């Protein structure tokens, strides 16, 4: 099976990149494995308790992606710098439990195993 990796760097409501990634990933999941790596301010995307009034709740969108089979991971250093701490299992109490905090080594592995990579960044 082919693999698509999407790398995001923007926070959830700074741009529409999170929603774009969701719209790309949903149909891609029917044809391939999808990895999503959250880097820099994108580690805010899966934060619990967000209640945007004019935008989709990106945390919920990414939770749906993970529940549909996508591997959604957040950079540990970026998350720690922004106050998100994972437990032993990589699960952060501030995140939806389907999304784990991991190291950049996971990103490197995702990129090596990918047939296609999409970077959504400014």
C-alpha cells in the first residue's frame, strides 16, 4: 500500500492548512496509508476544548482522521515548548487520545517510507 505524509507547521486558526490537510487526507485514506506530522505551532491543532466560532474544530477533524486510520503525530520538542507534555505512552492529557506526541525520528521514518509528501507551511 502506498503512503502519503502531510507535514503541517501552522497553528489551527492562523491559516486554512489544517482544514486543507483534512480534505486531502479523507479521500486519500481510501487508497493509501496517511501520516500527518504536526510541527511548530501545528502542535496546537489537537488541543482539547477549542471552541472556534467561525471555523471547523480542527482537533475534532484530526481526531476523525486518526479514528479512520491516519497516523497523526506531534513533535515532542515543539509540543514541550508550548506546554504540552506526553505521558509514557505518548498520549497528552491536553490532546485527543488518538493523537500522540513523538520525536522527529518518527517524522524522518514517515518521510523515508512515503511515496508522496505534502508540506503545508508558510
